[in-house]
C-alpha cells in the first residue's frame, strides 16, 4: 500500500472533493459535472459515491474553463484538450523510443 506522502505526490491520486475542485479551478460544480459528461475527466467515486478529482484532472478542468471563458464551445474545448494530451503523450513516447535507439536498446 502506498504511503500518504507517496499519494500526495501522485498527480493521479483523487485527493480533491468536488467542492474543493470547483474552488481550485474557479469553475462551478455543474461545469465539472459537464466535463465528466463530455468525457474530458472521469473522477473517481468515493465509497459514498462522491466525486474525487486528481491534480491532473484539475489542470484539465482549469484549461477547459479558460477555453470556454474565451468563447470556445465546451465540447470543442474538451476535444481540443484530449487531442493536445494525446499529442503530448505520443511525442513523449517518440522521444523515449529515440533515446532507446541511440543508446542501443531494443
């Protein structure tokens, strides 16, 4: 089992309640629910059924809120963020592959 210090350092650990997530991101709780419906973020559920958000999810929610505030439709903002995230991951994998090839790894 992970130690508390390990969990708090984990970007994916669902440490934040919906109320706290809304406060941190400057978004309403309804907006966070809509991001879940749009499949941008899927918060973990506590044993009591309450939504719990990770720091990574809060960053995505804050980015979506910024884009919507600038006039981008919610669905479009979510799609853009998902594609940006996928591109970042692909670039990271390509860099790791390139480094492995340069070091003679398989």
